[in-house]
């Protein structure tokens, strides 16, 4: 079961959505989830069972921030699980946690390391909540308080991120910089500080996510899918897909990729 919940209006600049993912796994059997490269970040709470990374040590606790990343990762659990999360815009990280997006990119710190004792308290309340709507309310209240502490005006980078997401990554960087009255060099510097990645890398990842949405509807025409997602040719599409997912497109769309249940 995968479900989403909209954020309250006053948090819509920071939160794309709240979500919950539950899945029944036969007792003792292994389940592997593969997270893809993503230009946005997530707050993640394992309220039933928990996942451990198959490489490295980050993200092994019950809650953590999975910051925006340009690489895929694999996580393992045994038995059924339940996960609650908030899908955040990358520009939300400075406003919520006081850290630049660039400093957090490709990291998965636990909540205590970025929120102190408040992170421990939040984890306990989310895990012990009885209903998903309670989790939404608890996390919304916490994020609202964090925003109040570091009140920020809408920035040019926030505007640019919204435009890139709305266009599924199919934008011209120079035109985008000009639309917010910045030189290309200024824009690239500001964007990396505010969103964590260069505009070019960010748009590549967002185009890749547009392609992921074709799962379950793919007709076998890789060239057509590549053009639809803004790639100039099939080879660039295959290169990005493999880099950001670890799969060749055919493996992903025509096989049985890891952790795909939430898309079905």
C-alpha cells in the first residue's frame, strides 16, 4: 500500500507531499528496496521494522534525512514494514535545518544529528502514532515550528526549482537564469548552494524521474521515451538511466526491479 497526503498550504513551499509505504513480506524473508537518484530530499520514519543499507552505515536507524542524491542506494529488511515520510524540496533544507543544501547532498544523517534532542522526540512521536493522519499532523507541526525559527523569503532558487519540476527538467539553463535576472554563472553558483546540485545535474535527475513514471506503461520504444523525456538521443537516455538507477532501461521497464511495489 502506498498513499500520499498533501501538506498544509503554509508548508507547500517546503513539502511536496507526505507519504506512507506499507508492504507485507513473509516472515523472515528478505526484501530489498532500491532508492534512485533524486533531486529532492525526504524525511523518513520506519515505524514498523527498519531497513539497513547494503553498503555503508548511514540510514540504519529508525529515522533519518535522505538528502537529495545523484546516486542510487540499496536497503535491506526482513519481514513486513511500514515507512512514513515527507518529500521535501531541496531548498527546504536551509529553512528547516539551518544547513546548506550543498553540504547535505548525498548524505543520510539521522535526525538526532541534525535536530538534537528534538529529533529523538519527533522520532518517538511519529513511530508511536496510531494513524497516518496523526503522523501528518505531528510532522506538520514540527516543520511549521522549524520554519518559524528561520523565516526566509521566497528565493530565486526556489522559483527556479519549481520551474524545473513543472517542466520535468526540460528547460534551457541560460533562459532560466535570464528569467530571474541573473547571469548564467551567478545562477549556477546560487542554485548549487540552494538546491545542492548544479542546474545541469538537477535537470538531468528530474528528466530521469519523468522516465521512471513510465513504469507499467512502457511499450518497448526506448527512442520514443527518450525524446518524450527531453533527451536528444537514446544513448544519452541510457547513460543517465544507468547512472541514476543502476539499471539499463530495459531491465527496469521489462523486468522486475527492486522495491517497485509502491508504483503498482
